C-alpha cells in the first residue's frame, strides 16, 4: 500500500470529493448581466420550485451501511453517482469508500451513534448494486485499480451506450478522474487526467481503461480540467461537463467546461470535441462555459447538469459560507451557454456537528414525472479530524437525498 494511502487512512485527509467542499464549494457568485434570455423554442428560465427530504432513500443507504452480515462491503463513501443498467438494476458509484464492520451504539466514547473501528479499510472507489429500490451488494473494491504509484481513480458520471456506433451490443462507460498525491495546498491530489472505463454487461467486468485528456503538462494545477462530473444525453450526443480547481490557487472562481461525444464513442479519445469558446472541436483547448471573475460567477469542482423541457439546469453549491450548506442553480439553452443565475437556493438537512454538504448530483435513474432526485454528500469540515469523526459516527459520510421540482423562473 503506498505511503500516501496509509497517511490518508490515519489522518482522513484523502476522503474523496470533500475536495469539492474545501476547494470548490466556497465560491463567489452573483447574478450576471441579464442578456441572451430566450424568447421561444421550448427553453425558458427554470429554477427550483419545491423540494423535500427523501427520507426513504437516505434511510436505505443507512440500512445497507449498517448491515453487519458482511465485512467487505460499503459502509460509507462520497462522490455519489448512479446509472440505470439495461436489466433494471441501478449501479451506484463512489469515490473514497469505507469498507469493513459497523458496530451498534453506544460507541467507544459513549455517544449513541453506530461506529466503525479505526482500522476499517479505506479504498479509492467502489460500486454498489440496487434492485427495486433496495441495495443488494458491493462489487469487489476498488473496482478501478490505481493507475500508478501515488495516483488513484475516482469514478464520476457513467452511461450505457452501444459498444460502437450502430452496434446492438451495449456496454457501460464510466468516466474516471485521475489524481496524483502532492504537497499542500493539494492535499486531495493534483488533477492529472480524465479516463473512460468500458465495462461489459450484465456482469460489470472492467474490460479496458483509456486516457481521454491528459493534463499533466498544464503547469498550473489549478487550471487543469477534469471532465465527467456530470453528463447529459441529447440528440445522439453525450455532453460531458468538467471543472477546474481554481480555488486551490485562491482564484475568485472555479469554472465549468463542456465536451461532447457521439453515442457509442465515449471510449474513443479522438471522438471527443471540446467547446473552445466559439465551436466544438476535437483536440481544442477547453474554454470555460461558466465562471467569470469579472461577473463573479462560478461552480464547485463537482456539480450536476440535467436537461428539463428544453432547458439545461446546473446544480452547484452556493456562494461564500452558504456554500457549506446551500445548493443553488443556473440555467442555459445549450450546454455551451450562456448560463444564467444563480437562481433560487435551497438548504437541505445536515446532521449536527462541524459538517458541510457538497457534490450535489441529480440521479436520472430515479425520479420521473417531473420529479428530480438529488443527492448531496456530507463530511466533517476539518480534514485532520475527519477520520476520527467519521469512524465515531458512520452516518456522517453517506449520501443524503432530496426530491425537487423545477418551475419557470421569473
């Protein structure tokens, strides 16, 4: 086991997409100039109309995580993404993940929380299968091996698509972030590359992993772009969104970027086209579609985009200290923008203590009928104390869910 992994297990400084919390969520946002608003064509300004806690789904992850019948399955994780498989199952993908045993309360310090031993295994990624709304099993973890010494893979967005254009055989494609251990301020690693894994169906065997965009030669790590925080399927294309780590370099904003790939070609690096500020081009340098220091708009490094009735809606954490608790949204008529917002915020429930929310993700595998299911991850604020706190109260490092509906924005 590499030394950096051992260190993270001891200190809790490698707990997955808390990067989006510490580096990406506390952003400066304000309303941009009111321009380019659509008049017709089905795209209208949209915002959150209503929302409520989804206690059933949140409780299902608590039930599965607390189940003591196995000692090699998921007990907590972040970086929550999901995809519905052709046979109806839902595959949940996670970044840094705790395995091992969970014990009933009281815990060793007398608190009434379920807890785990400090020696519990921590792996860089995992995948959990759900059938008919019930979590059933954890695939052997980590599902995606480390690409090299002091490097690791975090799975992000995924989709089922033809093995190749026009093929009747379907495969699962999972976008991966590669990060490399580094010194402060990069305590969660430097952005290194975007990859795509191809998995066979229905057995979910990893067949191949290809590098799509290598960022190692970009000298400023805060300007390296990793794609795959979210994707949208539309009109024969997969639109893949990404972000940078601008906050690590104390820039006022982090930015969002967009790429697109024809159906069936997500695993072909040469098929990716990047928005360069004026057009979609293969091999182009990505240009930001959202993130303007002058207008003070931006996103967290992990955000989500959904297309609703002709309008693209982006969910991210809100500005300033509100970004530790509050989700906001932007809207646009195309993936390349222009993006407008932020619009109405909402603040979902958090457990007690020095905790924060991050990584809001829409799950199209669930919901329907105009109802969106959105998860948010929860972690302890202080990285040096995170491991101890997450072990003494296992509920702190599990996704929570809300159900929401959109409405036309004023």
